[in-house]
């Protein structure tokens, strides 16, 4: 169920993230990373280096929004991949999604992982997912907020006073510049890998000849 929640939240996040927003102040950063990137982040230390075939880094004005969208989608994809892995290994919540017991958690994946599983979620459950995504995009982590938190970092958020704490989401802010840049880059790189992994897993699960994907050797041993 976790991956289904995350997948639908991704769709909501995508729509809100690409919606027009009010103009923001000029983008500033105190990061000490790679100078070829407007915010100093996202440059692969390995063979890919600065992989930007479309030249997005040259558009400095819209870059903060692109970075915030990338980070947000990466976070959703990382959570989705963990959800896919856990469920394919047979770990699900007990009971059902509805009070009548017509939609057991264990049956969500009976028709496959990803989009096919949506048919095994009650309609009101889908509405709840969409509502949760809308609240996240407008209150908790507004789609038009590209930087935020105590250090005003890319992907950070200011939260909502009295209900949602702000931050980046570290409980303790990293003050050391090198350690902070490394942590931010690790999140970006892992998010990129997760977006590719989740996309591949969802496409693979929709193929008629494939019942499972990454964990077949484990689940069929």
C-alpha cells in the first residue's frame, strides 16, 4: 500500500510543482560546492560529472525551481522504492483498507505492482491520498517554496507555524559546509537513482511476462 500512496502523491506533487507560483526573491546560496552548478550541488563525483545535456544550469532564474522539483520527486521516489521492496517481500499491514473488509491490504498487489494496484484501493481511499498530497503541496511543503529552513537550503521548507516544523529535514542542522554539501549531494544522487528505479519497476510490473522485478531471486527462493 505504501508504494501506491507514494505513487499517487507523486502525481499530485508533479501537477503542483509545475504550476505557476508567485515571484520569489533572487536565488542566493552559501553552499561551497561545484561552481558550475548554480547552487553548487548535483555534480556527480563519478564519471557522469556535470550531466546536463539540455543546459538547464544556464537558466539561473528558473534553476531554483528545477532543483526543488528534483529533490521533492527524488524523496517521493526513495519512499516509493522502499514501499515496493517491503511489499514484494510479503510485508503488509494486517486487516483491510475499508471497514467492510472488502479491500484487504494483502490483496492490493494481487494484480501487480504500481498502476494495476490502484484498482484494489477503494475510491474514498484514493480521495484521501489526493487530499493528503494537496495538503502537503499547499501547507506543509508548498510547491512554490524552493528553498527554506534555518539555512535557506534547496529543498528545505519553513513549515506551518504551530502544526508543521520547518527545516531541511534534519533534526539537527549541519553547520559544517563540507559535511552539509556532501549530505545534500547524497540525497540528490540517491533520489535520481530512485526515480529511475521506481520507473523501471512500475514499467516492468506492467509487462504480461513479468510477475516480479528486482527481488525475484529472493521471493522465489
